[in-house]
């Protein structure tokens, strides 16, 4: 499969990114054929224009290479008719939730979890990157089962069900605008922040925004991703502590709740 590298989330020339050489070596080492639509440009309009160009390319997967803060600004400039007609797969993380939520509402297949930037930093061995390579070469994420966190519920094959979601705060906003019908879908939620001192009460605040947005449009269940929070000393909170807290807030809905480490799995937001 051929990959198109694009950038909708950060106004920068990817060729000047501090991890650019690692990113390119990863692609070459794994013999991944790619087209570069994000190097040599940092101007907002040019980055969006080149993304729209990638829709006409031979690429099968369009990879938004990093997260950031600018994706929302691109939504009114993207050629959504081309996005839908392209029949391509779109792959990204974090700020990409803006794009993927809109795309899913239009019946487009998106995949969530990893970026190309920092790939060797976060996945330092070939074995740890193998699942990403397999997806890029086959288009099939083949993720692990999501572990059940609720009583009398079996683990969930997320490759076979409809899922939507992403970064919790961004999804709350996008769903308030799009009102995606959730009855036949699971909602995937994750949250991450680089700052120290993000407390569970703050995470609850963001979860409450999601729950308010979907209170009259509940999903089949919830899938928790790996939330990343640090205490005031910079130590990461344990995943189990965060999950237990979130489950305690979601139990009142009497819906199935699952967990999957989306750092090491690719979440499919597909029309199925």
C-alpha cells in the first residue's frame, strides 16, 4: 500500500521537525512507499491545499503525521466531497479527532492512535513498531481485544464493531456540532496532557462535557483508551487508577465499559 504524509494539526515544515530523520528512516527501513505532502510547507493555506492534493494521489492511506492545535481551523477548507469520494483511509491521533469525527459523520473510514513524528521515540524497537507497519502495509489494524471493565461482559473485538471518538475534550465539542447517531456505536475516549498536576477531578470535568453532549444519544457502550495524566511531581498516574475512576462515573448508564491501550493498538472508526 502507498502512504500519503500530510499535516493538518501543526503549522510547521515537517522536514524541519526534530524527529524528521528518524521518521524517514523508519519508512525506508520498513520499505513503506510514501508520498510527502507535508515537507517544505508551514503556511496554513499551503498545508491544507497539499492535503487536498493528497486526495487525488495514488495513496491508499493518508497519514496525518502529528498532533497539534490547528486541525479545527482546517475543517472549513478541506474538500469534503473529495474526502468522501477518495475511498481512502485516514490515520492520525489527538488533534486529528477534529478531522476523524467529521469524516466518520460522512461515512469515511478513519484510524486512531499513532503519528509518524516521534515514532522511534515512542516505539524504540522494530518489534514495538510491528503493528504499525502491518497496518501501513495491509490496511488492516488487527487490534487486540478491548478488556471488559464491567460485570458480565466479555472482552470486545473492536475490529468488528462501529466506534467513534478520540481525544475526550475534542470529541465532546465535535459531537455537539455533528450529533453523530451513537445507538449502534461504541464511544472511544482518551485524554492526555503534558502538564503536571492534572487531577482526576479535572478529568471528570472533561468527561462530564462528553456525557452532557450525548445524554439523549447514548452509545452501545464505552471504550476507554490509555489516559495520560501526571501528578505535580511529573509522575504518571497508574492506568488502573484512572480507569477505576472513569468506570465509577460511567456505571450509572448501565452500559458495557472496556479498556484498550491505544498507544499499542490502532482504533478503527469505520462505517462497517
